[in-house]
């Protein structure tokens, strides 16, 4: 039993939202006349979640220091490419032995 269950509260199931929805909420918070907390409450969201969506949007807009979305994605893409290349190199290293065995 979790701590929340022992206190009589059931944990809320984890929800996921589309990037479009997140962007719309961020826009409402940035240009609306209501606080982040009130906007979150209006949509049944936690203010912590909404603030986590606002932070990267501010970085991308140049309003806050940090890595932009594209800068965070680049190392991930490079790691994937590196993994593929390692597999290809491994296959090519094994090819001569395989071909020698086939020619016998």
C-alpha cells in the first residue's frame, strides 16, 4: 500500500497529453490574464506539470537560459547513429570469416 493510499487518497492515473495541447496551455499561461495555478486548475492539471511545460518553451523562445529543444535532441540522434554504425562495423568485421567459411 502506498503512502497516498494509506492516507485515504488514491493516486491519480498518469495521463499523457499531445504536444499541441501542451503548447496551447503554455500560450494561455503566457498571454492570458490568469495565473499558472488557476489555468492548471481550470484544465484539471497540476501546476507543477504546467510549469514543466512552460520552462522549455521559455528556453526555446530565448527568455530563459538552457538548452533549446533542438539542442537536446541532437545528442540523442547522434547516439542512435553511433549505435547503428557500431552494429555495421561489427557485421563487417565478421564478414571475412563468414565468407572464408562459405568458400570451403
